[in-house]
C-alpha cells in the first residue's frame, strides 16, 4: 500500500511540475520530453521525444548516446555519440533512427538534446538493449591490387566508427601482409596494407576482403590480387656519369621499403636514390662509377627483380696525349695557360728554365729565360690571366714579369713597391690580380691595365685563407672552404654567398677549382669530382679518371674543353693528358 502511494505521489508531482512548466512559467527556451525507444531490431533503434515549447528557437537538435557501461567509469566527462539535424525539427513529436555504431547485446543510454544560442537543454535518459545494426555495406574499394605497400579507402555505409568494434582482414594473407586501420567513420575506412614478412610463399589466386563492424561481417570474395613491383623498361641503357634515366614499373605505391641498385660486375652494388616523376615512373642519376656494364635491380621484402639489359656507363674521359717525356716529373711545376702547359723547374739558384707544351705539339718548347732573374725564390706569385698571360714574380724580391703566349716574350712590369712579400695565393678578377700575402689580413692588388700596385683595405674572408685553390670569372671568385661542404662565391669587398651544398666529406680546403663556361668543376681527392651549374646551381657528379684514383691530377680549361694531366703511373717520368667528354 505504501509503495502504491509513493508511485502516485511521484506521478502527481510530475504532473504538477509539468503543469508549472507549461502554464505557470513563461518559458523562453525549449523543453524536451523523452518518450520511448521503439522498433529495436537488427537494423537499429528509434528514439522518440517531444519538443514541448519554443521549438522555433532551436538551432540544432538530435540525440546523444553512449554504452551505459562506460558511464560507470567516466561519469565526469563522458564522450557521447551524436546524431543531429540543424534548425527546428518542424514538428513537436520527433523520431530519430539510430542505424550505425550500435553493437548487439550492449545496453545504451540515450537522451534528446536541443541547442539554441549558446545553451543546450536535454530530455531524460532512456535505456535500451541493442540488437545491433545492418552488416557493413561496401560500395567501393580504392584498389583491388596489393603491392608491397598500400593505402586503401573502403567506402560504404554502416561502418562502426569506434575502433574497438571495427576490423578489416584479408584472411588468406595473414602473416604475410599486415592490415592497419588508419581512420574510420560511418561511411569510410582508410587502411594501410603492407608486406611485413621477410620470408614467405605467396598463395595463388585472389583473396577475400572481410569488414567486421559491431560483430557483423561483410565479405568481398576474391577481391584482391597481388602485384609486386617489376621493372618494365628503361628510357636509356647508356649514359655518362651524372646523366639521368627513367625507369617504368608495372605498379608502385610506396618507395619506403624498396631498394634500387646498380649491380657491379662480380659482386657489390651501387645504391640509387629515385625521384618520382609520374605514377609508376622513377628517375635515377648515374653516380661516380667507372666505365662498364651494370645491372639495374630493385629489391623489397622477399622479392627482387633485375632488368635483363645491362646499363652501359660510358667513359667521360678520352685520352688526349700519352707518354710525354719529361725527366723527374715530380720536380717540375706547371700551370695551364690557354691551350698550352707552361713548365718551370725551381732549381737552387736558377729560375731560368721555362718550357711550353702546346696541345697540338709533341715536343717541349724551351721559352726565353725570366728577365732579371734573382735566383732561387719561394712563396712567389704565379697567375694565369685571360688564357694568354703568365704573371710571375715577388717572393723575397720585388721584381714582377709576365709572359705573353702570343709574342713568346717576357715583359718586365712595375716592381712591388712595399718591400718583399710572400704570396699565399692569388686570383684574377675584372682586370686585377688579388694577392693573399702570407700572414696578411688584407688583399694586395695589381691592376693589369694600369701596371700599378695597391695595398687595399679589403679584408680577406677567414674561410678563404685556408683554401689552396680557387678560380674566378667575371662574376666572382669561387672556392670550397676548409671543413665545409659548400661552394662559395666571393666578390672582393662586396659579397659572399653559398652557391651550392656539396655531397661527401667536409673539405680539407684542397679542392681544385676550374670554371668552364657556366659550370664550376671541383676535384677533391680520389673520388669526389663534381660540377656545379651556376645557372640552376645543381650539383652533378663527374667521373673519376679510371685507374688513376691514387694519382694527383691537375685540371685546366682549354679551347678543346676540360683537360686533366698527371703522371702515367705512380712516380713515373711520363705524363698523360685526358679530355673530359662527359657532356650530355
């Protein structure tokens, strides 16, 4: 009797409160009444509620629902799933169908809501036991061919967006391929599929795709096939070092787990680094490799492929002159001036012997002796200018001269007016010879037009002081500083800028630098040969002279192109000259 009375009291209070809300209080906000959850079946559930007042003020309305069990563990800030519509519902009685996310056998708490302005009102919470929703409906899969790595999109309906209730499998490939869900919504699933096994035997045929959502599964039978990357064709099978070639593949989806190589004759390989230029098309550059035939290959996890036709790396250097007789070559110094090499022998007390070896000659030509020779000298200046003149002098004496390769005569120039000067190095720039004195901090300049000397206030860059070699054109002087991997362009007294970053080890300041046309050639050690395009500032490898890795080669630019000269063999008394023909 007491229980019945209590129920009646609650009912009366409820009616009273409703009457108060409807008739006594002048409401300015909506009021929602939860009614029921109906039509609970294997396709979803319908939630019914009523908007009791001021429906026109509503900006958004809908349902919030959550697994009831989760409310026990996260009462302060539970995360609800939401189904909503914008504006007013239009009718007082509202029925909203839940047809995704629901899992069979799970009890859910659901409540209606309405938002107006910055406020939200809720109806009472309703409870129901779910029978789930429809099985996932797959309308499209972005690709049906699996390679070594894939990102796929599965489109459709009735996907459960909660990760714990969604699974994607390719059963026949488990243990070989791994499937990972990246993103999911009720209409789309993004997955990553990759070949994760290193040793495997691929089954034959096609393979099913299974999507399980909320305990219900849909199978696309015989949907996937496996297509591992294979080489189809190459754009070129012959080229110089630095030249690029394109490789076309049957199918590529990711480069991260593929390796590309040029297999060396016998054993070993040279790694290649691709640039993707189009779907299933990669571009490679031939690195600093000796002339010969190489096999292009790719390899991945448990598979590999080789192109049947060899790639021929052409020799970038053609013999120009061979077996020049010269006694004790290492006792001689030389410099290239235009189309000839000028030699001199710094003998004790004698600086008279100068010789020329023109490119079109077979014998050495003795040159007139240096005028006003002061005997043995060290730390002297030797500078080629305009492919015609050789400037020589200074050191412990003040005399200065130049040799004209056209008149074949020496000309005496103005003595150095500031006492003796040891010359560290020099370069020619815009009509002037810039000299770095030993221990000096400012450039000394000789003007070739006015035959005048100036000790300038132009400070020598610190990173320039430690280099041995440099070359210049009308734009500036170029060099590679010690302990750096950069080509620097310097305009005396004006600017310094980085032209390009160079691959390989940090420089010891001993890069030979030669400018030919719009390119700077750099030669460092046994293998680090590069050329830098001054327009694009791209860096290209230059082939090492085959068989001469341990010998010191000297470059110089002629009318016939870049030349390199060095002893034919270690400690040999014969010289060889090679011409660079690696232009493409």
